[in-house]
C-alpha cells in the first residue's frame, strides 16, 4: 500500500491504482484495512478521471459506515463534474438524511444541496 501512496503523491495515478488494487486483492474481505485501501483506490481512479471505476469504488465504500459520508461526498463531486445534478443531489441528500458528516463538511453539503434545489 505504501508504494501506492508514493505513486499517488508523485501524480502517477495509474501506478497508484495498480498498487492499491494489488493490495486490495491480497486482503481478506474482513480485514479492517479494506475500506482504507478501497478509499485510496477510489481517489486514484478519481484523480485520473476514471469516473466509472471511482464511482464503483465509492459505492462499495459507502457500505462501510465510517466511510459512507466521504464516499457520498466524493460521488457528489464526480456527478457534478459529469454534469448530472440529479445524481449529485441524491448523493448529498444521503449525507444529510443519514447525518453522515458534521461540522464544516456538513454545512458545505447543505449549501451545495440548497443550490441544487433552488
């Protein structure tokens, strides 16, 4: 996983995604590291503009309660970039309805959601 982080920080998102995928494949699904590695993989896919893979990773990540808020936030961001306001709104609504983020992140999501509704 460390090699993935090094590649990611160097802007080599393809290599980072490969390293994270390899690490993920080696882990048991019950490992507590799976969500962290999946999050890193999703970020690498998102950073290289591979929206479909990133969305798939974030959807799987959203099933882990401690990562759900970050996952839906990222999905909203991708949907915004894709010009899909209804899907963006749906992602942000899940954050608010599920009380998945707090503080400034929640305020930001509420403002984004309000702008989408207006």
